[in-house]
C-alpha cells in the first residue's frame, strides 16, 4: 500500500459503508486492507473485482482509498490553490475531500488564501502526505517544444545569486533567467512572459525578460535617467565602473548600461566626466 500513488487493488470484503481492498486479495494472512467508502464504489462492484484507487489519509489519520483523481501525486508537480492558511501551514485544494497541508517550513515565501502555487508532494517523517514549494528543480522536464526566439510563459519558483532566476515554463519545463539580468521586481510565484535565448545541451531553457538590445535601449536609458535624478543629478560613477558596481546600483549589465548612457549622451541629456555622469 503506497500513499500518494494510484494502485489497482482487489475487493476482498463488501460492507454496508463501502468495500475493503487489498493488494492481492487471495486471503493471505496479515495482508493490509484499506477502505473505499460507499459513495466512491463504482456501481456493480463485486467481490474479487479490481479497482484503480488513490491512497491518502483521512482527517483521523487513517489510510483511505478514493476513486477521485487528485491534482497531484508523488513525484510530480502541480499548481494548487491555497484554500486557507492555518497555524501549522497552508491548506491546498488538490481535488480531494481533505485539503493538502503545506507546512510553513516547506514554503519559499509566505502564501495567502487564493494564491496559486507550484508544489510537489512528499511523505513527511510521520508518513503523512504534505506539499512542498522546495526541491522542484529535479522534477521539471527537459527537452521542451520550444526553440530560440520563441515566446514562453513560466512561473518563478526560485532565486539564486550565483546562477539566476529559476522558472517553470508551462509549469513543467526547466528554464532560467541569467544572473546578470535584473529580476529584483519579481517574486516567487509570479507568472512571466519571456523570450527563449537558447536550449542547452541538457534540454533546459535559457530565457530573458529583455527585448533585443536595440529595442531595450530606450527603456534602459529612461531607467538610468531616473537613477541619475535619484542621485540629485550626479551619478558618482561612469560606464568604466566595474560590472558589480553597475549591477548593484542600476540592475543592468555593463553592456546594457553603456548602451543606455550612450543613448542619453547622444540625446544631450547628460554629460560624462572622468568620474561621474551629470544631468544637463
């Protein structure tokens, strides 16, 4: 009997409130049985019939079978809606009578009622089925039906300072926005639209929120101008500063910053000195 999975079991006993199922149904001693409640029993079911069911635990922590199909099984991912938030975590609607617990320790951000979040299913130390927002990377599929320059939709599920922003394209394919791209405006759970930069040899996607350089330049120039104004009209560094400084202060790569500064200089909106950029 495997919790969190579909199994084909045999009817070994019929009672007023349902049927009892077992793995083999051959009367072997000590064989584990599980109840399938009456309202779940297919019409015409008889002794010895085989039924495909999903196994989970009821509100009294007893193993129980259902013919309803949950939205999530062990080893898979699904987007579930937060039904409510309680004292020990959030409870997710996964299509069964008893909502699925998402413990606080398994959250990568605080969730609220009505949120839709990408989770996986696992068995905790007490053999209870729970949801987790962690460890999604290894469960995402590779070799998606996309290629360079395609537009895709995905859900942000993790941030890494060293690698970038991890995204589940179509909530199933592994993708990443590179670390040099500013994603500070995003949060876990955001659904974004991005362009495919390429497909890696391992079948994972590199994606970007940015347009092609010549289209992005105007937006970057306005962003740099706003930052100059925040510095009271004098930015205390130029495009000769280190990439780390430029990224920290502007959220742009050095190349993007240089293009934006070049656009502003050409439009005569700034002047560049040896150590600063000034608004004209």
